[in-house]
C-alpha cells in the first residue's frame, strides 16, 4: 500500500477538507490536522481490509495518528501474514 492509495481511500471514505492539500507531504501530519475524525479513520480501516486484505484491530488503528503510522502498520501486518 502506498501513500497514494491511502490518500485515495481517505478521500473516498470521508471526503477532503478543502483547506488541506492531501497532495503535499502529509506523512507526518496528524489526521486531526488533516480534518479526519475517528469515524472517518474506522471507515478507512475497513476499506484497507477490503482492498488489501489487511485487518488492523480497531483499537490499534485508533492509535495510528499519522499517515506514516498507518502505512507502517499495514506493512507490518502484510509482512506478518506472509
């Protein structure tokens, strides 16, 4: 999963705050600053599971504060499953 995949999923799940440029360097920007709340992130987790077959428990996903953290968690889950 790439940052572009995550950007697409975030936009599809919860839209895009017009004041935030998701096309920029957002890897270390907290989701709260990007305009995404916990509900949007839970929908994102469900979409990641659906598209990539990677399940991250809700309580663990809720602790992932940035796009970089989500990408790392997905990468770790994929590696563990292989």
